[in-house]
């Protein structure tokens, strides 16, 4: 069975149309389109001027993307400008680091100086804790050869129960990566057959500068990208497997092609979301809480509901491909799961939701760990079968699109 003939496409292909076409090389990833949008700017421009040039160029990119999607334009016939929209975005993120507001915290700290940290605790360094062919993601993402997942360290939320605590709470985990290293990882994974590049953490938004620059390098150098050294290979968890390399299944008309998947807590700022719009082919947002009280107590995150719902709405209004994830938590079906599902049913009933039952008490919520804190005793157990069924039945009652994506591992269709 190959990726394009998976049974699940019968149900989800129309909704994830763009992603499907890029993953199967029927269309070029957005970054291959953006590299053909020329811009004019100078490195001496102030950040505000760069933003203004970005917003002026954005309609040109969107119009070209639309034409490519509708088959009215062939990117290989277009000239590649010396300076592209992606280069402009690199200049923006580099300057933005001097007063960072990549995410809703808007800390405004100078990450280049690195004397004071924001909520993510990062300066400019990006580290990767692990990268590999992920076989546990949703079928549309893991496919048959895995999702090319890259785990960045640190986070801008503080979830007491974090299921990736070793990576999200230890910013020094893993290895330091340069944008070039990261671009090479993406190339390596795609050549080995992955269906997407799955950027996750922790939280990828806080590494926006490294990611945007890596994608720019990937767009320009494609199959010719090589890293400065190969130290990061030490965190390739499946390096013991010899994946067959195929250039053909990694290319669109000769250029390295792979969909970019943004696997995020969706706590980014509006501006970050706008930059990401140019390079992200498929969005995989978490929607954890239905009220700010729980977000503050369990994740120490303020303005949670307004920020995440605003970002979800924006992406949905843009008409982008998206699958929302919601994790059922013990004792939180009524105050979080129900309002989250209500909101989705009211605002974007056409979007797929994976209502996940795999919560396990971890990090500060694990009663068997020395890190356990009594204040999290309400989430210090697995959700019961009754809670899980209540969540799923509620989604059924609301008519949400969740069954195929939630139950696919149990379905033998
Ligand atoms: S990425 Fe977010 S948390 Fe980190 S410094 Fe910037 S605004 Fe603050």
C-alpha cells in the first residue's frame, strides 16, 4: 500500500487537499512558490519597514499560490528572483529577535543579547532533542513511511502534565542546530520517504528564526543542502534503520518538495502566524482548554482561550488545511473538553478533530514521580473509560468530524 492509496483518503482527502497534493508531489510546497516571489528590501531597513514590505508582497504570494493550486501557473516556468519573499522573512525574524514577540507572551526581550529570558527561556540558540520517522501520528501524517518529526527543545507553556517533559522543560536537551543543519535534516528525512516535515516540541514557534531560515535554505539549495557538520545525527532516533533513498519520491519537477506541518500549541502572535502562512502547508494545532482558569493553573498560560481561538479562526478563514487535536484529561471533561468541542462545533464544524484518549499522568502530575506536586492531584490519573466515552458521545451529538481520525488505529477498513 502506498501513501496515496491509503483508505483514509476516501474520508479526508477533500478537506486536506493541498497537503495531500504536496505530500504526493502533485503540487509544490508553499516554500517553492514563495521563493519565486521577488521583493526589494535592504538589510538596513528597520523592522517596521520590513514588515510593511512583507505585507505588500503577501497578496502576490497568495495569488500565485491560488494559481498554482488551480493549475493556472507552472512554477518551473517562472523566473527565480535574486531576493525572494523568503529572504525578506529571514531578515524579519533576525531583527525581531532583538525584541521578541514571536508568541502571545510578547516578552520583548532581546534574545540576541541573551541577558534576560522570556517565558520560553531561550536566547537565539535552537536545539533539537530528537528527529525521526514518527510512526505514532495520525494516519494522514504517518502514512506508510512515517512523519518526519523534529522535536525542538523548550516551550512557552508550562503544562504540569507535559507528555514530552524531557524536551520541553530542558532547553539544553539534545543538540544545537543551525538553520543549515535543520534544512539538511529536512532533506534527509524526505529523501528517506517521510510524507511531511513535522515541526514540534516543546513548541516550534519559539524557534521561528531558525525554522524560517532553514526553509529558505531548503528552498534555495534543495537537494544540494549540506550541513556544516553532522553532530546532530546523534539525535536521529532511528538512525539504525537503513531507509532506501528516493530522489524521485522527494521531488516536484526536479526540486526537493515536502509539505511543512506545523504541530503547535497555537499560542503564537498574529505576526508569527502571518509569516507561517507563507511556508506551512498543513496545520496541526492543539486545543487543550475550554477556560482560562484551567490554562493558568495547569499550564501557567494567560489569555489562553482568546489567543488560541483567534489563531484557529484566522487559519480557518484563510481556508487552510488543518486537523485540531484535543486531549481528554481526567476530571476535565465538563470544564474543558465540552467547551472546546462546543466552540469547534459553533465556529468550524467542517474541521477534523482528533479527540485523543492517550493522556497519562506525567511530569508534575505523575504520582509515582519525585517531581509530583499535590496541587495537580485532579489530573494525576488516567481518564476513565466513562470520561472518554462521554467526550466522544458529546462530539457525536454535536456532529463533529472526529471519528475517522480519532479511531483509525482501531478501524479495519
Ligand atoms: S518566543 Fe514567546 S516566550 Fe519566547 S521570548 Fe519570544 S515572546 Fe517570549
